[in-house]
C-alpha cells in the first residue's frame, strides 16, 4: 500500500532545521511530492510532545501513514524489537500517536543507557575521525534552530520553542563571560575578537526571538502562558544587554590593557577573578530560574544581589587603598579596574532583575497606629 502521510520525529534537543531533517524533507519533496510531510518541533516534555503529535495526525489515514526517526543506525538496531513492541506494548497504550511517541522516547532512553559508559572512547574516536572546523571558534550558527513556524498555531508550544532558543542565546552569553577572564589573564587578542563576534549572533537571536513572540496572539493566552511570554521576552532582552556590556568590556581590555602592555596587580587580579566567578555562578543560577520558574531559586538569586554589591564595594575600596599606597600596577590600570567592577555589577543587576517577577512582595509592616479607630461613644 502506498504511503500518503509521513511523520518525521527529530531527536532530543534537535529541530526541523537540523541537517538530517532538511535533507529528508528535500528528498521527499523531490521524489515523492504527493506525500504529505510533517516534521514538528517537539517540545522537551514527553507529554507535550505526545499531545502535539496526536493533534497533528488525528485526521491522518492510519493505513497509509508512516513514521521516520532521526537515527538510521538506531533504527537498524531497534528494528528487530519493533514486533515485540507492537505485540506487547501497543495494545496497552491503545492510541497510535501515543504509542509512536512512547516508542521514540524508549528508543532514546535505551540508546543513552547503551552509550553511557562509552562516551570517552567515542569522543576520542570522533576527535581522530572528524577534521578540525575551518570556521573561527567564536562563530555560532547564523540562524535560530528552535523557532518552529508550525508551532505558532499552538501558543504554549510556540512559547516553549522561544524559551529553548533563549536558552541557546544564554549559552552564547555564558561562553562570552567565561572567555572574558581568559582575555584578562592571558591578553589573548584573537580570543577577544572571537568573543566579540558572538555579540552579533546574540543580537540576531534576540531579534529573531522577539519577532517570533510577536507573532503569538496574546489574546488567546491563559494567565500562566502570558506570564511565560513575558519571562521569555525579558530574559532575551537581558541576555542581549549583557552581551553588549561584555563586548564593551572586551574592547576596553584591548585598548587600555593589551595594547598598552599593562597588568593588574596580583591582589587586584585575584579580586577580579573572584568577582567574575561569582558573576558566572549567578548567570547559571539565573538560567536555572528562567528554565524552572522556581520561587526558591528566585529568592536565592535575589539574595545574591546584595552579596554581590557588597563584594564589589569591598574590592573597590581595596583598590583605592592600593592607590593610596602608590602601587604602580594599580595606578596604571585604575580606570580599567574600576570600570570592570562597575560593568560586572551592571550585569549582575540585570541577572537579578529576572528573579523579581517570581518573588512575591512581602506583606506591609504591621502598624497598629495606621488602623482606623472606632469612634468613641459617650454614654
């Protein structure tokens, strides 16, 4: 019987824009134009993925539809067990869509368990087999990979796609922040240029995510979806602003330190590294707050705001003390040193602002005198 409908399920953390998915779509369009092709952007949640697939294939003819996975080697390995699945598991599930998604999930879990102990050997083999990339290490893919246009019809899924893209944007910002301390320590101009190039990618992702979110009709969102929409747009704005700050920091390092051949004092360098390490921890905490929307983590991040400010003030005072002692490296790098502390403080403030919507305001203080008094009645 001829296949009329074809469902392609991509792998975890992949997308319809992956190389395999695009090649498969092009092949089907060229050689089987009459086949209805669908490769949805699957959300991370198995339940949400099952609901999406069930809705998408609800009207498909069961007799002439087919499903394709993203791993050809995996399919070859698991094909002998497909009959057992259909005989023992499928009758328990009942619905065909749920059975397909559960089989896909079981396959991914089994593959993860099989390769869990072989990751080191596989990594070493890949290093030998795959040549070094010709592009600069700081360049990222030029276009977003999670903003699936087909998900716009389902706002909750579209918001999930935007959140995944925002997390990728945050990964790039994290790479920039991690690299900054290496530029400070090693005076690596080439690395600085590569990191500054990432800012263009972060800006492009910000524009893409913002444009994608504006296509979602907010009138049909429930309260939680509306909150999540706001969280995603606030997060991507903050990441774009942090990347701009880091680009400015890198330019100042090139102009005021590397080109001048200057070095921070040993004590000043230790303070900058300590403040940078705390900032990196807060960035990762902010990413966790955005991902899970946990009030407990949000409170923790808000507490870090005060601690970080106090640490920055203490290090600024220590730097001024070294200036009063006329320590030569501190005198030569004073302007850059203070600018670094201030920029780190600005980044931390942006990170902590992401937690504010999740932190409920404390109740007003109890004040007995503010209560209206009952009128005194004279007998």
